C-alpha cells in the first residue's frame, strides 16, 4: 500500500521485484514531471530555432527561389512534421542514451525505470513515447496530467503501455560503503575477487544497505535472505558462493567487492 511521502511531489510505491523483495521508491508526481517537460520543451525550441537560423542562412546564400515553390499550407505542414519529429526523436534518443533520463529529468533528478526496477530498454522507450503526442502536448496533455494525478503509481498512458515508472532518484549514500571499507581495513592486503552488478542489482543492494536500520528486525532478516538468494548467482566461482556468512554480512562483503 502506498504511504505519503515527505516531499511535496512524491508518493511511495513498491517495486514489482522477484523473490518477494519489498523495496519502496519515490514516484514523481505532476509537479516535478511538468517542470521537467517544460525544460525539455525549451530545449526542443532551442534546437528548432538553431535549425531555422541555419536554414535561413543557407537560403540567403543560395537564393530563396525554392521557398516560393511551396505554398503556405505546405510550409505549415512541413513545419508541423518537423516539430513532431524533433520532439519524438528528442525524447526517444535521450531516454535511451541516458538510461531513462532527458535533460529535463536529469535537472530535476528524475529517471524512467521499469516497474520491476530494471533499466528501460530501447523498446520500452519507443513504446512509452508512442503516445506522447496524445497525452503530453496540446489540449490532450490535460489527459496525461489527470492520469498522472489519479494513477496509483503516477503513470500516464505511455507508462502503462510500457510498464514504466518515473521516479525521484535516490542519491547513493557512499558513507555506507566507507563504513564497509573501514570495517574490513585490517584485511585490505588480502586480494579478493571482484563482482560485477548491473544497475538494477546495484540499486537493490544500495537501497537495502542504506535503509536496513529503518526496518524491523524480522523484516530486515527476511529481506537480507531474499536479496542474498537474488544476488547469489553472480558470485559463482568465488569464495562467496559457499560462504557460511549470515545473509546481511554476506551482502556487506559483496558490497565491498564491487
């Protein structure tokens, strides 16, 4: 069940994670998402202005006879197609290239992820932006705002289609890992094999280590066991695979090796 967030523009929701892992994240609501898209619209307008100035300079150098061959309706249609193509390509490019972020989302510390916490793929980005002209821009944008406002997970139509969420990024608390390094300092001369995690797995581990002190003891223990089961396939071939360490200590040792 969702619980109110401490910030004016967030609500908390549980990720749909495997192994019955229950971690809550802060979902971005109407306010921050609107500010982010206004920044992105300004970026698109700037790119359009740059393109217009460039074309105008080329036309002035080579003569503008070709412009006279088009009627006003054709030029208007061409302009609308250019605007549509620019904004659609802009959001698809940045959300794929920046792993769920556009310049506006990055400025507001927002990110698009899957409902299970994994990063978005190119297909997810294309799918969630397919409906963007309908539920984001123009008068129809009111529908998108209404859906974000009333949806349990603040999802517009494109998010529902692609099964994505827009979240407030949680800054990594590096002091957690400083404490791990300090606790293992006497053994730092002993070489240990490193372990690689993908962004979603890293996020799970970091969230647990940062928030474990806020959990009830039984919930903390169950979550540690679930996380260990979820991450254990990554340590095959290392001493951690058969390590007798308790689950929480095992996770701390895994974090030290990343």
